[in-house]
């Protein structure tokens, strides 16, 4: 039997989540083994990759809730927003699975998939993606 629970008030806006969690985690995956970055070799390095993936999964879930941002309510009520948020969580799951298997190529492929997921959402909801701690104008 499903139980109706009260809405959980969010303490930060979606843009803050995008910059503080999603952007940082995504860049952590995208940098893996590229541009002079060595692929993870130690257990600690692989655990960091797992944590990036977990951040993406949790962020995808979080982004479906209402939040404190001025335009956030309009976003989360749109069907497309929910689809994109789920795609973000799914991309994180793919990355986590690859990281658990210690599969560098799988993590890189998951990162490539994440680019597509992010770009499709940003095309619909933002003029420019958040870049290194800044937030672009919302749609």
C-alpha cells in the first residue's frame, strides 16, 4: 500500500545543484583518461569515480523535486524536465556500473552518453550550461 508523504522542502535551487553537484561530478567523469589525466589505478581513485556517478544518480532524483529557485517550479512541472532528470540518473547508473567493474572504457562511454543527456536538457532549459561555477540564463 502506497503512503502519501508530505512534500520535502528543498533548501537550495536547481541551479545550485547543477553547479555544485552535477557539473563537478560530470567533469570528474569527462576528465577520466583524457587531456593528460591518467585513468584511475588505485582503489581510492576508483572510489572517487564511483562517488561522481552516485552524485549524478542522486542529483537526477533531486532535480524532480520543487526547490527554492524562482523558476524551478515551472521546470519541475514539465514532463520533459522529469524525463531529462531520469536520464541523468540513468547515466549515473551506467557510470557507476562501469566504475564498480573497474572498466575505464565503460566509464568513458558513460561519460560520452552523459554529454548527450546534458546537452539535450540544456538545449530545452538553458541557453548555456553552467560552466565552472557560473550559471547561464534560464529558459
